[in-house]
C-alpha cells in the first residue's frame, strides 16, 4: 500500500517497479493492525479486516475483540464483532450482529458491545 497515488507499474522478473505521488510503501494490513510502539511497524500475523473497526479491547490473553462495521476478518465471515486470538487467528466466537459496534468493554469473562440499532 502507498500513501498516495500510483501512476505506473512495471513488473520485471522478481521485481515490480511502481511510480507515482507517494512517499511511503508498506504492507496492506486491512482496516486495523496491532503496531509495535517503538518501531511503528505492524505486528504479524494479523488477519485483514474487510470493513471499518470502531472499537478494540484486549482479551487478557494476548488477543483482541474488535467491533465495527466489517463483514470478514482473515477471510472468515464475521459480522461486526470478532475475536482475534494471540496467534493472529480468528476464533470461533461469532455472534453475527446485524448492526454496527462502536464500543466494547470486557469485564471478567463478559464482553459488552454497544452500537447502533437497525430500524
């Protein structure tokens, strides 16, 4: 991914040259990724999220609960709420919500999700 427009692409053997109006080329992480604080680099592995993440809360075991307006996480159908394990995989947790999640709170083993309601 670039932070600007790509105007030309030329594959040549094992190298692809790109040119345009950008100053950075980095990995495509989807709509969210954990970032190493000292380096600013995304941590791997992390599943790509297709949609928008509005809320994140740690699960207490090195993983994360994410909420938002997404429909897939790591290629797995997850509507608006997902649990990403510490190894970067998507857990079996799948409440399949029908509206966006904008707030998450984990209290003990209970996850509270707040968001919009469908009319």
